[in-house]
C-alpha cells in the first residue's frame, strides 16, 4: 500500500506493524489538511494485508494532537440538519479505526485535547508517558460539546461521573489520573514506554490475523448502540453551535492564546478563564 502522498502524517510499515507519525505544525492542530488525510488513512490501513497492528504517535514531544481547529468550527453553518442514519465524517473516521480487524494502539507522550483525544479514544489501547502526557476535553468552555465521539466513548471507558467531570470541567487530566480512571491502559516512564509498546505490538503482529480480528470483533460486540449514540451526539453538537455565547467563546479562545503553543500548554487554565468577568 502506498502512503507516500500524505503530508501531515507519515506511515512506515515493517514486520506487520504500521507506525503512523503525526507531524503537523507546532501543536499538531487537527486542521482541515490533516483531517482529510486522517479520513483516508484508516481505510487504507484496514485493507493493507501487510499491516496487523497500527501504532499512532506524534513527532512532537509536547503535543500528540492539540484538538480540532476551532477557527474551522467557527465556519460551520449554525443551523443544518443532521442525518439520523449516517455518521458524520469525523465519526466515520474514528469508527473505522475502532472496528478495523487489526489492533490499534495510541502512544501519547504530550498534550492531547478535543478531537485528538476523541481519535485516541477510538483506538483499542492507549499508553501514556508518565509525568508528561495531559488529556483535556475543552469543548464545553467554548460553548459546544465533544462532538467527535467524546460523549459516547468516555462514559464507556471511565464511567458516567468521571466522564462528566472531564467533559463539564474542561480541566487538565494528567497521565497518572487518566490511568487510574481507565482513560489509558497504562502510564509508563520514558525508558519503559516504547519498549512495552513495541513488545506488545510485535507479539500481536506475530499471532494468526484471523484470530486477532475475530477476538477483537467479539470484544467490540459489547459496545451497544455506538452508531446510534454517535448520531445523537452529532445532533446535540449541531444544536450548540448556534447557542448564546458560543461564537464569542470560541473567538475569545483564539484571541487569548488558543491554538498557540503557549496557550495550549495551559489549556485547562485557559478554558477556565474564558468566562471569567473582566
């Protein structure tokens, strides 16, 4: 399979493992060019007979993926119908990663937020760098909601109450807390993270592909009504776009340092400041 046309991501396949490296600017913003490439990627990986395991990670030690491009969200039409029978493109992309007949692993060494977190949540396993990885769902502070599967996937992983703390609080969750909640499989030190991931990926890649695919499909059968819930999330996300103050909140976010390395490095604090009286 040819992956050479991608610009925002790099793909290297060897020994049954596809290593996907995100490399898109200072904060790995989930902008339109990266989104268009990510929409193509899971279908190609799913069809690639040389791939048995997918590892997603970042070339940037400080950012896995900051979040989806808020400037692009500001351009969305405020009032439009949402299909009750088809997934929106972002959901479809995440679902292809979640359901492909291969193991998928996200390795998070820096900050991840919003749509980047939702993409990682769609992977089979997540491993985080202790003392460095930070998770955040900042959307509610911007007047919207995690509309890329966050409200569907987080409760299934960490429970309703913790999901609501993360989603409504919009605060940073460090790697250690994320592990204790079940947001990630494990947090590991810098000298242990990649040896663990590489060993696990190599083991899975060595096993019969049909057994891996069927075992994964059987486990996924426990996820009830995912597609229905994702479509409901889409409708609620669309409702928030025209809500009072939403456009202003997103514009304040950009004006106060959102989508810059400095602002994104303190995303939890920034989200808390958006509605603070002047």
